[in-house]
C-alpha cells in the first residue's frame, strides 16, 4: 500500500481481519469527520487484538493475561493499579514464577509460600512446608546473609517473636514454657529430611508481664539410634547453667548431672543412695573404670535421717591393677575425718573389691544396726568411665 495521509485512512473491516492484525479503532475518514478528534485508548487497542491479552476498563483498570478464570474478576491473571499500589494477581490455584533466560529463579506458590531455587516445598524438621524456602546445589544458593553498614555499634539481627493472639498484629501475653523461637538442624536420612540432629530453643521461663519476659535457652542433640533431640544443656532465667538437668536444684550457677573432666585429666563424679546401718557388709556403690590399673579418691558422708542428730564423713583411697581393662586386684584404705555422733549414727568402715571386669565394688559395714539416712560419695579419678561412673552396686 502506497503512503497515505492518516486523514485518508478508513477503518478496516473486521471481517477481513487476520489474527494479530492491528485494527484502527477510530474511523478517521472524511466521512467520519465528526469523530476526527477521538483518541485511541489502550483499552480499545487491546480489546481489538484477538488473543489472550485484554484491558478491562472502569474504576478498576487491569491488564488481563491468559483466558483461565473469569474476566474482570480476581479469578483471572492480571495486573492492576489500586490507589498507590501495583498488584499482580493470579487466578485460583495459580503461582507467580520469576525466570531468568527461561530458568525459574523464584516462585510464590498457590499457598503464598516464597520458594527460591525450587518450585516445590519440602518438609524439614519443624518447618513443615515453610512460608520461606531456599534450596540449591551449592552453598551460596542455600545461604542467607544479613549485612549492616552503619557508623555505630549496632549489628544485623534475626528476630523471633511469639504471642498468644489469634490474629496478626496482636500482642497477647505468652505463658510459662511457651516456645519463643527455635532453630532446628536436620539432615537427609535416606527417607526424607525431617529428622533433626540438633535444636536450639528459647522458651518462657517464668511469668511474663508488661516489659518483663523471663526466658531460657535449651540446647538439644539427637543420640545415635534416636529420632528426636534430647536436651543436653539449659541456661535459665537466673543465669544458672544446667548440664544434664531440665530443672535446677538450688542456686548454684553450674549444675552438672554426670562426671566432669578438668584440665589434667581428672574426672569428678558423685552419687547418693539410701542406707540403713548394718553389721553385715553391704555393697553400696559400683565404680566403673576405663582400664585395669589406676587409682581413685573419694569423700564419703552419711547423713542420718534425724539430721542434725548425726553426721559422719571421711576419705576412701583405692588403687587397682589388672590386664587391659580387666581389674584383678584392689586395695583400699579409709579414714573418718569428722563426725557429729549424737543420736543413732553408727561407725562405718569401707572395703573395696573387684566387681565385674572393669568394675570396683565398694562395701560399707556399720558397727551397729541403728541409724538410717543417705550415703553420699564424691570421687575423682582420671580413669572413671561412662556418663555415670558411680552408681548403685
């Protein structure tokens, strides 16, 4: 077609239009002089183009993409302006996918979950189908960085918060033992990645009130052969560190349920049990050793049930020898360092003997049959074995 002035163009017939042809929406011929100044709008333009693109007018102007769902409703893929906001909408069951050169980089799925690096959610520990998921085949693709650049002492942060409210924006007070937040560490076990190997958890540790939030931290690990973590260490709201305990006993800042090894190799352990005085030797304690030769030192104390009517305490020294981890011979001596013998407390003597392979048996014999209470044994040795080296015989 030769070049022509726009005033010489007439509207093409819709009947001769091919898919994708551009129709002039306005008849600009001399015969339609009355409409020569009519504007061509995007709405009219897209409505005249056959296919899957359309602009719907009215007070809610939107660009619709695709034909799934119902036009001019939220059940249709579209972009629209709403006040000062620009909104992207998918039809029911749809998702938002962001691609780079044809490769998907990020997706918001039909449940509103943000997925980076993967188009499907996975159940991980406590984060079952989490609202935010990163997945990749290299460290950077599964890493999160938080960087703060400021000329002050502030640093970047990760913040967790919990309320007992049932809607967003509430601050309903939490209660004792409520979980304030946790970090779970899981690994692939050949079946899935739900099983945790370790967990760090923060919980309420008291009664909260306005601007008062007592809390504790718990550190848990999963034992070999187990499917869930067990609490190993707790730092409570009073600053006490509990190792092997889930509740405090007294005000000591460090409370350990089990042996303690210090620099130089010494291991400290203790045990207590009920004891009733008897003139017949009673096997009270069993002591587990790692080797067939070595030594141990103990402090013992007997507290009568009628305390403070009677207390006795002293020392026990043990040496032993053998082959490998087998103990074949044991020698022992004991002393009574101090006593308050008013009441029914009996005189107590001690003898150590070979127990079972790497075990030493500690026997007590009283001079009378009167007196009952609690026997305590505190020991140190670099040869103690196991989490509970001192136990009932």
